[in-house]
C-alpha cells in the first residue's frame, strides 16, 4: 500500500480534435439545460459547425506538424497518417451533413408524443423541436473519430458504443412517417447491441489469448503463444462480426436498408458517409495491425464476405422501388468494393497502395452519397419526401438541374469516368489486382455493371418518362441544402477530373501505414 | 482475536435488545383492534387494490428508474479511485473531477428538463 | 513532308492557353449559378469572356508565328489525370490555333450580335451562359492533346448544342428538334467511343503523340476499322450522310446559334477529327475512300435539299451540309487536301456565319417569318443586311477573287487530280450551289413584295449590323490571303504534313472555268425562275424530285426504318417482358438477375429476429470458416 | 480451473444469443443482449485471473458502464415504440422490408 502510481502521459494536443468535438457536445448539453428554448438552435448551429471546423483545423495542423510515429495516450489511441486522413474526412462529411440537418424540419418536435395525438398537435403548435439533435450528433461524430484511431480493443468497443448510441436515438426522430422511423430505431438498436456483444466477446477471447487488448501486443502474441488457436480464431471471427456489421457487409447487411429508409434523411446521410468511413478505419486497424500476422487466415474469409457483399448489394438493388432503400443497397455494394481493397495486403508498398486507394474511395463515396441523400430531401409531396421511385418519373423535365445533379451522383456511384467514383474503384481494384486478387476484381467489375444497370434505370426514369400528374414538387432548397448539393457535386466533379492532389494526399497519409 | 471481542459483545447486546423488545411488547402493551392495523403497510397511504400478477406500473417511474441506473453505475469508477486515490496523486484527482463534472452536466440536463419532477 | 515533333512548352500566351477554355467556362458557371442576380450584366459578361478568350488565342497565335516553323507544335502539360495512364494537356499547333481563332473570333462577333438579337428574350442570360459553355467545350475539343479530352469536348459541344436548339422549349418543335439532335448524335458518339476503345486496345494510349507515332506499326485492317469508326463519329457531329437529318431540324434554335454552332464551328468538328487523325487515315486507304464518298454524297445531297427549301434557315442548313461535304471530301484525300479543307472551313465559317446572321437580321425585321415566299424586295429596306448577305452569297458560289473562289476551287482542283469522277461530281455540286444560293437571294431581296400585312421591315440596330460587316470583310479577302502563295498550306504543314509538291494556283484552269460556267448557268436559271418571274406565295406541288428534296431526301424516313423502328421493336419486346412480370428487363441475363433479385429480396422479411438470425448464422459461419482455414 | 468459468460464460453467451432469436418481447430480447454482455464480463474476469493481470477486471467496469448507457437508450426507444403501437412484440414492427 505504498508508492505512487505513475501518472499516465496523455498527448492532449494529439487528441485535441476529438476533445474539441466531445467538449462541444457537452457544452451543447448545457445549452439544452440552461438556454431558453427560442435561443437553443441559434446557439447550437454555430457551436456545432465551429467545433467541427475547429477540429478539422486541428487535425490539419497536426498533419502539417508531422505525423507521430508512436501511439498516443499510453498506447490507447493511435493518431497516425491514416487516422488523421480519416478524421479529416469524417469531420468534413459531418460538417456537410449538419448543414443538411439544419435546413429543414426533418426532426420530430416531441419524440415522446404519440403520432396523431393531441400532445403531438400541441408540440406542432408550440413549434417544439428536439435541439438535442446537435449534441447527440456531436457525440456520434466524436465516437466516429475515436473508433478508427482506437489502438486497443477496449477503446474500440467504447468508441463503437459512443458512436452508435446517439445514432440509435437519432434514427427514431423523423418528423414524418413516425412509425417507420421508430421501427428503424428499434431494429438498429437491437441488432446493433447484438452485434456489439459479438465484438465484445471477440475482445474477451483475444484478451484470453494474448493477455492484453492492445493491438500491438496481440500481434506480438500471434507468433509466441501456441496451443490456443481456437480462442484466437473464434475471437477474430467475433470481432469481424461486430466490424462487418457496422460496414453492412453480407451476411450482416440486413439492417441497412431498413434503417436507412426509416431514419431522417440527414441522419441517413451521416450514417452512410461518416459511420462507413469510421467503421472501415477501425476494420483496417484491427485486422491490419492487431491481426496483421494472421492475414493468411483472415484473407480467405474476407474474400468470401466481399464477394457475397458485392453480389447481394448489386442484385438486391435492382428490384428496389424506394429511392432510399436503393441507395442503402448501393451502399452495401460499395462496402463490398471497399472490402476488396482490405484484402489487397502484401508488401509495405502494396499495403500503401491499397490503403491510399481505400482512403480515396471513402472520401469520394462519402461526398457523393451525402449529395444524393441531400437531393432526396428536396423531392417532396404531401406526405413528406417522395421515396417511391415511381414518383421520380419525369423529374428531369420539371427540374432538370436537380435531376441532372442526381443523375450525376448516380453515375459517380456507377463509377463512370470523369466522376470521383471511377478513380475510387480504379485505385482499389488496381491495388487488388497487384495484390493477386484478380478473381475478386472480376466479380467487382461484374457487380458494378449490374449496379450501373440500376442507376441508369433511375436516370432513364427521370429523364425519359412522363411525369405523374400529381407528381412531387421540388422544394426550393434553403441555403444549407443547396450548399450541400453544391459541395457534393463539386467534390464529385473535381475528384473525377483532378484526382491527383487527393490521391497524393491519401498516398502520403498511407505512406507510414498504421503505427503499432 | 482480542481485537474482535468488543465487536462480538456489541453484537450480542444489540441482538439481545431486539429480541427482548419484541418479545416483551405483547405482554406489556394495550390491545386495541382496528382495521388500519390489519392492512398492508404502505407509508401511511391507504392501500389500493392491485390486479393479479402485479399488473403494470405507470411509465413515469421508468424515467426515474433509468436515471437511477445510469447515475448509480457511473459511480462505479469512484470506488477504485477512492481505494487508490492517494497513490494516484494530482492526476487522479483532476481526472476524477473531470469525470464528475461530466456526470454533473448530464445531471443538470435532467434537472432542468424536469426529469426529476415526481409528477 | 511529315508533321513536326511536339515540343513541351511553358510560358507566354501559349503557356496560358488553358485560359482560353477556362474564361468562357467561368463565364458560363457564373451565369448559370448566379441565377437571376446576373440578369443585368449577364450578356456583357458573356461577351467579355468570349472576347478575352479571343485575345488569348490571338496572342498565342502571334507567339506561335514568332517560332521557327518546325517548332510550332507546342505541348502544354496540365496535370496527370491517371498516373501512368493518361496525362491531360493541350496541344497548340497551327491546326488547333486556326480553329481557336475561328471559334473565338466568329464566336465573339456572334456573342455581340446576340445582344441585339436576344434583347427582348427574358432568358437572355441563360442563352449567353450556354453560348459560353459551347465556346469552352469547342476549344477543349480542338486544343486537347489526347482523345479523352477531345471526347469530353465533343460531348460538351453536343450538350451545348442540345440546350441551345431546345432553348425555346415552349415550342414543341424546338423540343423535338433538340431531342432528335441529341439522339442522332448519340449514334455518332457511340461510333466514336468504340473507335476510341479500339485505339486504346491497339496502342494502349489515347494521347495523340503516342498514337500517331505508332500508327504505322498497326495493321491496316485495324487502322481501317478505327478510321471508319471515327468517321461515324464525324458523320454524327458534322451532319454527313447518313446521320445528317438532325441539322435541318436544329434550325429551330435561335439564329445566332445556327450561325455559330450549326454553321461555323461545331459541325466542322468532324472535319477536325479526320484531319487531326490523319496519320491513322494515311494507313487505311479504304477508310479514306469511304470518307471521300461520304463527302461527295453529302455535298450533293445537301445541295439538292437546299434547292427545295422555302424556309430560309433550312435552305442555309442544306448549304452548310453541302459545304462540309466539300471539306470532308478534301480531308479524305490526305495531306494534299488538308490545307484546303481547313482553309475552306475557315472561310466558310465567315461567309456562312455572315449569311446566317443576315438571315437572322431579316427574320428580326419580318416578325420572325422564315418562309422566303413571304419575303421579296428587301434590298432597299435593309441595305446593310443586303450588302453583307450579297458578299456572303458571292463568296459561297465562288465568284472570282472572293473567299469561296479560292478555297472551294482549291478543293475541286485537288480532288480532280486525285480522282476525276469525284472531281466532276464536286463541280456539279458547285453548279447546284450557284442555283440554290441565287434562288435564296432572289426570293429574299429581289422581286415583288410578298410580305404579310403585319410586317414592317426595317434595318437592324448597329450592334447586329457591325458583326455582319466584319464577317463580310472576312468573306471577301480571307480566301485570297490564305490560298495565294500556299500561305496556309505552309503554315499548317508542321501540324498535318503537306504534299511533296506544293500546288500552284492557276487562275483559269479547265476545271476552274467549267465550275464557273456551271455556277453561272445555275445563277441565271435561278434568276429566270425566282428573280424575274413571279414567285407563288404557296409552294407549287412540283415534280417527284422536288418532293424528294423537300422531304430532306427522305432522310427521316430512312432513319425511321433503320434506327427508330428496330428501337421501337426492342422497346416493345421489353414491355412485353415487363408485362410478363420480369421487371422490365430487356434480355435474358438481366431478366435472370432481376428474377433472382425479386426472389432474394424476400429474405429481407422485415422481422428483426430473422435479421438477428442472419447475424447469428453469419457469425457461426465466419467462425467455422476461420477455424477451417486456420487449421489447414 | 478457470475452464469451468469459461464454459459457463460461453453457455450464457449462447443462451443470450438464442434468446434474442426466439423471444418476441422487445424488452426480453434486450435483456438477452445484456445477458450476452455479462457473459463477456465473466469471460474477461476469468481471463484476468488466468493471465494474471488486472486488465480484464478493469474492462468489466467499462462494459458495465456501457451496458447501463445502452439500457437507458434501449428502454427509451422500446418504450416509445410500445406507446405508439401498444405492443412490445418485435414481430409487429415489420413495416420496413424487402
């Protein structure tokens, strides 16, 4: 009972972007507590945007100052090149998504009020609003930042939950189609909790195997511990379940269409971009760093998962009649394309190529998908957003600019040259080919072709079908939405025409690979 | 062993007093009957008829219950800290203050949003 | 003489050649994104951008002239598009700079003219935005140093053309015409695209420099295939047979558009493509032969169509087809014809734009009436328009010493040396040109007044007439300037090569005299039919030939039979399958995928427990697979 | 000796997992998830003893906190949908499908 425990060193400067976001979230809660109702959103919006921008600036500053070569906070968090790149991506995408949230009344005024009840009427009359959306979103973004940087499995688990829990709530807050929204929240929550239990059990088994949850130590143990391979394999598989669930890889994809459809569209946009980026970052770190020595074992498994994911995503997208479900399946298929890059490991140079390809793809896809969902928010009829595809018929004749932009996003999803999507696929597939995964790339190309068929079908529907007489109207976008669509379209064009700067950036971020 | 003798004596005394008090009461006290004495004890409130199987309780208790769970379990971290706080030094203190402040923020939110109001 | 090497360049106006594209592009972006806020100065900004672009082009030209002839092919590297696969850069050489000067010069004049022409249109700003967009795309097309960027420009001008033809969307005919142009161009673009794929498959690159350097190593079969596919693209864009039908309908667009896009510049993109791809064609004689045949056929067809149209713009459109036919014909001959093809292209750009704008000026004065049978005797009312139009007219029929005389006769002479049959057909075409152009002029400016009672013709404002005057100056002198002393051929030689022996100019060769005689016969015949005689207000029924010509030689009927009907059958087939419940998929494979999809999506039951089951089973499979793989 | 605890933990995890699959009441489903988390805790504590370090015990604390947060959020969501639908059965919430 004597002697002091040495205080751990924590590199606050390195963690600053995350701390800023979490700090702003906590301040946001205080605003909710103490600010009068009419002032809340006026405070929240600048607070949220400023904190995201500030965190981004800090991340950039960190990257300029030099990328650290050792994990921070006693090995718990690794702020390395890829992590900084992913942080930047998530922060920008979150910033854009917030602009979308700000814009329209996507969120219910009083979540506790029964749909159609007098209580709800009352909340509408009072123009009540759940401004908690902003702090919740900041907490989720904070979790997204921590997840891909987590260098031990406990931190990863906590980050996973910090990221997911606010999202479960946000899913259930749609103003329109409350039943669908609540259903989405319940489904996402139950399945998310279920899958994170798998992740935790995997963590427990790996802890049993290696005696530590630190990724570097687990990797060291791979060579030295013998005779407990069953623990290791099952543990790795369980970890995989938790991570693949968040990505939406088959056979863990079932939640994605339902949740994407039911959630408020801005939240869907955030999930489809930010969460996917964060989850891929974490998957890469866990499997490349923690289980890097085991790649001969996990690669065939991921091989199968990638094929299944691409096929399921592309084929099921074809018969969708709901625009948001269609985009959800498209997101599943893109998850599959990205998994192709995860498998393309090998020499250090090969890893760098694969990683930089993945990073580029994530940025490109993130922007395009946020833009696509932003367009979805603008096409409305009496019941809210018009989700059914038949309602989109002839949109090109009524609002050619909007339909043209959406068509452009779809072409980017399909990977047509001169859009950002092309270079994403190109970079990832090229890395996969040089990594010896040619069959996988062939499946990928075929799946892209199948998916392209559906995207083109939507374009044809928009431009060459006659509009319905009582078709949906396109609301005049507010500045926020217009900015989102504009930014997304610009990013899609610029990355399609001038991909080199970002490819270079991704390459230099990937150069050092993940620290150990 | 010597160390525990006083405790043992105290325990015996306490137990003896309890047994003695309860045992002597029926013989010494007055015996006047009324309905209220036979009813179940509910803090002085008149008992309400309950459906079979316990029935359902109003949702308003749920929020209280949830708040209890959260704040109760957060405090788990105070125990390890309390045990080793002198060895953790200033760093431990600062971290714990940060932790408590964060919990207090949540508490403030609940309080301001009337989560603590009974009705 | 072989083309010169491309030299990497930086600095000076040529180094800033990208500005030529960027300036109008920025203009278009500002006008389109700025919305109504830019209404007040939109047209001025559009003009400014076009003129600025011209200034850059002119400075580049001057800088290029300052270099030794062998060093006049300057490559400008912009950036690596795909590392190791495609670099994007510009190629400033005598060929592309000629086009740049034409596009920005004539383009600027037409921008200025449009200020007056579109003065009362509420959407004038949008019009200028599209015009700027067009200029940028067209410049990209000609400045690109590789086929990818060329294709981007190619699609860009197609888009601008589509938007501008359909500019008056409220007119159903304009919307239909825009759609038609779009679809017919898709056929051409498809050919071009396959051609580009073939080039890439053969040479593993799409950069001009590398493709042309290796062209001689490819088999002539491959080169022929590539040449024919590129020709399909050229036919679509340049309205050559059999993809000509869209051009006549495209006259639904505002007249400045017809002048700029459908006369002076965009429709000549096909000629540019063929000339630029010279090294490919020179290894493929069959392809060259097909090019010349297409050219001759189109020049005759266009001329015949021109004779029968009463709509002044459609008559001019027929003439455009015909003149481009001449250029294609010359381009098909090889280095001997390239200089004349491009020279004619440039002079044609001037005199045809001049006449189109003149026609616009007439329409402007006549309440947008286009039927020439309702014109007549306008020369006194609109003296400036008449004078400039007459110069354009004399230039196109090849009146001695005017522009057309030098460039068109140059083509005819060259073709005659190459192949006498084609040559005489070209002479015949010139004769018909003399007839229909005279008919047009006599019906419009001479004879009796056949005006509608509401018409009060007047001369157009100065902002419209000055461009006419400038263009007509070009129509007078440019031909002589370019052709005499083989000035243009020498200038162009480093870019496209030149024949071993420079042609010498004979003022009164046999061919030249024959041409002049035929043209004179045509003009005199037209005078008696339309100048001296009464022109009926309603077109007489006419012979079978007239009907044939009026119906655009049944081009539409042919298209309908060749493309539309099969397309419709395909659609019906698809609908048939659709009705059979296979989700509107066209062929068996897709139907199979669709069916699979339809069945598979039932797995998504909506029950959260079945999703959990899939996760649970997935976890079991994953763990099982891991154990199996790990213990192998 | 610790093997027994590990087997118990695996059994609990499996019971929880199957419970999620077979029970209809959302609350019970959720309790099964919590059971899985507690199975993990048992495994952590056992491994901590086996490996002779305290990390596992520490992790158990964190897991409890996270589980508590999850309970609160889960109950909020479930109660909301229960109030709307007057049913806590997870099978009733199946509007989103195909």
